C-alpha cells in the first residue's frame, strides 16, 4: 500500500511540474518583441505567402497570432527567435516555407524577413517596414 502512495505522489509531482511550464508566458521583453514583429507585417505593405496563396499583412498577422497562441498554450515559445522558427517560418500543415513580398524588394522567406526585423528592433528599438 505504501508503494502506491509513493507512486501516486511521484505522478502528482510530475503533473504539477509539467503544468507549471505548459502555458507559461515569455518574459515581458520577449512578448513586446513578438508583438512588434507581428504588427510589422500589416504596417509594411508587404504580402505574405502561405501554402502557395498570398495574403495581405492583416490576414497574415491574424494567422500568426493563432499559431503563437497555440504555441503559448503548450509552453513552446519563450522568445522571438522561437516565434520566428516555430510560428512565422513555415506551415505546420504542409511544411512549406512562408514567403514575404514587399514593394520594390525581392521576394524572400518569412524567416529572413522576420529575422531582419528582429535585428532592427534590437539595434534601433523599432521595427523597420
């Protein structure tokens, strides 16, 4: 009987430890950077390609917000680099890379585009369009 109590306590502690990390939010600075990155897309006038179809920045932002919320609930993103890698780079359904096309600039991967925005944000305190 004592062995079952020990086993139950171990399971309970494991579950408690797991729920303590699942859904944990990133630090405030990381949240601000992620929000700035998501807001940069609609403000840029760029288009966003997902699974072969082009979307305006607002629709792209909404999609990325849903993916970010999903990752947050599972404790799978704790900073902007993970946001870019896990939410803003490729489709979780098809595996195809997202692409960004901005007026007067060559088309590129979304990972490159967001990475450049993150560098600018950290260097200058603002996201360049």
